């Protein structure tokens, strides 16, 4: 009898739980998806999220915080002030990115380096003027390159040479995607896709009630970005993804192909078989930085790094005597 009474008392609670679950599921099915896009960090962003109201204003406020800290396009940003050797108190976003960049630089034996900008600029402008930098120019610029020449003292950056420049472009877009993803999660949003300049964070499901489908472009020689073919489409959710590639940003000089990826150690464009590296892990800032690192390191060294990080996967397209081939992490 006591058991029957307890069962009778439990039935209304169970019914309430079922009704509540049905209401939540129905709300999730009928709640619209919002889509926002615009410009940030000198590139485009595209954000899709399931919510009953549009949050573009709030999202752009979060992006502006990142821009104010890390964008070299913003002359009032923290990083711009550091590059001008002005006294500036470093904010938490810069601290987070600087610490992560330092860890990844160490893990990749210097392949990732946020001081490499002078060399990148020298090669970029050199090729545009049809006059690549000389060995003397490269040697002179290398004195300003090297993460070991920059240190964090309290909340200030100390540089061994005032001409050293910091550029977080190979990690800031990924970090910005993380910042927006954290904001959307804090708002209780379960389903979203954040993309800034190709650096992506996904959670939950797409408007089609399926995992998010993200394309990996085929590495076609196309410096004008007129041809966009997909190599593959990945079904992903609850993960971040970033891609770095050499197949658009390159120049030909004297019959030789030069990529935009510069090896911080040598000062010269990398010349190996990787055409694009796509990295997947929980944080987009990490995926962004490691994708760039793998372009510098080459396939075999990239595999060594991946073997040390079980939480990270990669999809790498490389050239094998003129034929595209793919190497991908087990289980991807």
C-alpha cells in the first residue's frame, strides 16, 4: 500500500517533467535562427545562432573588445600602442593571447611567432614591387624577429629592441571566434556557428537539425580567389576549426613559386608539400595558431606535434609530385 501511495505521489511530478521536456523541445524546434555578418579585424564575420531575438549589437560589442586589444588595423588598440612603444596597461584579452602564443611557439619550436611581421611585410611588398628582398635585407630584419626577444613584465611588454613589432593576426581571428562563442553560451544559446575570416566555432545543430557542415576548400592555384571548389565537407559540432593555406597567397618569380607563409627561423617563404592545414580542437585560437604552425613546419613535423595532443585533429592537403593527397587524423 505504501509503495502504491508513493507511486501516486510521483506520477504528477513525472507528468510535469514530461510536459516540461516536450515544451522545451517544441520551443527549440520553433525558435528561429538569427544570422549576422559584417567586418572585423580587416576580414568578414558570419554568425548563425538560435535565439528569439537578434544579438548583433551585443555580439559586435564583444568583437570590439577584441579589436581594441589585438587588432593592428585599430590604431587605438593595445597591440598598436605596444608597437609604437607607448606606455599602455595590457588588458586580459592581450594577456590570454600572448600567453597562449608563447606556449604554442615553444611547442612548435618557434614555427609560430607573433614577431614575424617585418619579414612577412618585406616579402609581400617586395613581390608587389617585383623585387624580392635581398639576403642583406632578410638578415637585417631577423634581428627584430623571435618570441624570445619579447617578455611580459607584470602588465607591460618589454622588447629587447624597440623596432620589434607584434602581430597576432594568426591567432586573433580564432580568439575572436572563441570570445563570441563564450558570449553566446553565457546567453544560454545551445546551437550556433561563429566564423571570423574562416576560423570557426560550432555548438549543437544547424537550422537543418543536423551537425554543422563546414567545407574545406580544394587548394587550387588562384591568387585572385575566383575559383572556390571544395575538397571535402566535414560534419562537426561542439568543436572549433581553423584552416591555413598557401594556395591563394603566393607569387611566381623567375619560374619559382613563393608562398605567403614565412619561416621565422630562416626569414624565407616555406617550400614544402603542404598546401593547406585544417586543425580541429576545443579552442579556435589554438586551432588558428597550430594551422599556421603546420604550414611552416611541414607534414612530418606537424604529425609529431599532433601525436603530443590527443585533443587535436588535423586534415592536411599536400602535394605529392603534382597530385593532391590528404593526410588526416585517425577518427576524423
